[in-house]
């Protein structure tokens, strides 16, 4: 990338809002410490979700029932769940028919502080995750703690987290879309709860999937700018 193109990209960043999925860095210390983009918080009675085209938050749906998200919830920028994430899920859990959900990697961030709204960049430390299957698609949920949190920073691995907190997270993810009819197999299931090391591996796989899907966006934009000269 030429110095002129690099300066132009920086100036564009000053003038225009970055797309939360593509324009925010995952962080220099990733995957051990990562930037996350938070879409919804526990006080929200509506499920907000990023609009992939514009980068703005949109209303996905009102929360259907009484369950609320028990942590900050969003995604890891510049990640994507496709072949690498699906293969990891298939290999670890003997589920050969699984495919990626083709969304950024989901994450919930635990903190004792009350954060009252989403649309925020939150630094987080991954400590584990859920291997969730949603309609035959790998839909991992990374569990993290807010970097610097005075209470939860002592949790270094998901095994440190009280079972009541893990069960609350599980309940939300298994019920937030719909309550299955009696005798009907749930659409979502959690087939594994894994620790920190596997969480870091899932993040790396999702970063690789992102690179395979989108390439290096800065380099692509720079090449386009050079072509316009």
C-alpha cells in the first residue's frame, strides 16, 4: 500500500463511520484480547442486529417471551463462520453434515457493570464458549469477560464461572428464538461447552473464514484507489 493510499484511507476513516463488521479491527492482541461490537444488552426488550449491508443496527424482532439476554451480546469484527468453523465443529463433535451459518462470530461478554445500550466497541477476554447447532449450522457462542472488570476478571476459563451463570446463558440461547411445541425437537442445541483454549481456536478459525471470504479489505480498497489514478 502506497503512503498516499494509506493516508487517504485514514482520512476516509475520519470522515465516514466504519462498518462495525468490516471496519473495526479485532485488535492487536487477538485472540487473547479482542474488540467486540455489542448489539444488545440485558435491559433491551427488542433484539437488535447489525444490518450487514449498511452497518447500522436494525430491529430484528421483539423478544418473544420473558427471557432476556443475560450478558452483553454481539459479535467479533472481521470474523465469519463458514468452512473452517464448520469443519472444526464437525471434527470435534462428530457432526459431518454441519455447515457454517455465514455470520460473524457471536460473543457474550460478562461484566458486573451496568452498560445501558448497545452499539458499542467493548474490549473482552475470551474464556470459553458453547458449540451450538442451529438448524444444522455451526453457531458458536464465545463467552468472554470485560477487560479490566473488577469482579469477573478473576475468571480465566469457563470452568471458573459458576454453574448458575452458565445455565442462564444456555437457557437464553436455547429459547430466545422460540419455544418448541411438546415433543418437537428443538431447533437449537448446545452440544459442547468448551474452555479458553478452544475458544481461541474457534476465533482463529473464524478469522481465517473471514479472510477466505472477504480477503484484505484495506488492500483491496487501496488497489481500487491506485487504479483510479
